[in-house]
C-alpha cells in the first residue's frame, strides 16, 4: 500500500493515477472527507488526516510500503517559518511511529541554497526527515511551469508577460507538475537504502522569452516580456496582501543571481518530457473552456 498526501493537487494526483494505472494499491490521505468519493471510486483506500496532526498522519501511514509526503507551502510565512515547523514536527512524529518501508518527500530546487528564502521551508523538512534514519528520497523539482497560470490574464488581454525572473533571455530550470507526479511514482517503486536526493527538471531550460513565445502561439497574438524592476517587488507584494515579502523576494533573487540552481546546472538531474509550450497551450485551452461554459 502506498500512502499519498496531497493527492487532490496536481502532483499528488498525477502520482496516484500513475500507481493506479499499474494496479498498485493506494491510500489517499485527505484533509476533507467531502473529496474522498472521487478517490474511492478510483479504487483507493482513504485516510482523513491533517498535515499538522501527528496522530491522524501516523494512522494514515501505518502498514504502508511507501509514503509520499507533499507538505503544504506557506507563501507568506512568519519569521522562522513556524507554519512549516508545525507540519514538520507532525510529519516526523508520524513517520517515527508508523515507520514505513520507504519515503518519497517532495522538496524543491534550492533546498540546499546558501541563503534563507521562501524555499528554506523545504531545507528544514529535509533536515528533519533525514535525521529519522528511514530510507528517504528527496525529490527536488525545478520551478513549476504551471506558475505561468498567473500570467494568462495579462498575456491574453494586454499582450504582456510581466516577469520577476530576469533577464528575459536567461533560461531557468522548470518542470511540469505531471512530470513531477510521474517521477515520484517511479521513485516509490524503486528500492534504496539511506537518504538520496533526486533533482528533476524539464527537457530544456526555459527563459521568460520562451514563456512569452509559448503564450503568443497559444493565444494567437504577440506577447512581449516586461521586466518587473526589483525595487518595486516589495511594494507590489505588500499591495497583494503579503505581510512578510522578504522570503519571496530572496527566493526570486536566488533564481536570478544563480544561487538557487542544481549543482551542475542540471546535467545530472532527471529530465521530464513535457515542454513549456504544451503546458501553456493546455492552460490557455482550459481557460477558454471555462469561459465558454
């Protein structure tokens, strides 16, 4: 039995569907009973658990051959990342009690970054889970291609891609969530001992110019890149309701300055197969479908 947290999201859902396609048993770990019917219909067992509740998590992980940990992300954390620390404490307690055969934990590129930033939440998670002495694989994907979802309105309505990643011609390590889920499913079926790190990015690195071009093709209109000046980031994020923008600012700095990257520019990373053009075309088509409905 494979216990999958985050199963209602894109990564967890893709992982579960991959395992089910191989006729492997899946236990869907959900926060909300109302979302359980879909996964029961697919043949999953269901466990209800909160990611900050060690008791319910331990019950969900018990007797599992493999556990997939997808921790929630806090995009506006308080100093010291207390929200992440509460989840980490619950997860580690649950894993200690349940002691599954193996663990695949969704981490991130930048978990080994030298400076504190928004992704430090995953650094703390890796340190705590690695200390348990259980077989664990930390899957570190690049920037999610689906983050471009937020750029659709401006690209569609104004023909502009406002980019915090910069310069416009710099390629960044990105990955489609479907590739992340399928890779996680593959990792759960592997055998290993100790702790290992698996880096993952797409078939080619992606620049803001590449994203703009993909939007132009999908929308059938010109789309140009507009660089968002760094000195405006803090005020922009605060205007959006962010109370503590510094971690997010420093994360973007890390990508732009190069101190968030894979160790050898991704040469040793596993590669997904889905291209940015496919991801954006699908998101644009989905948006048109919703508008038509």
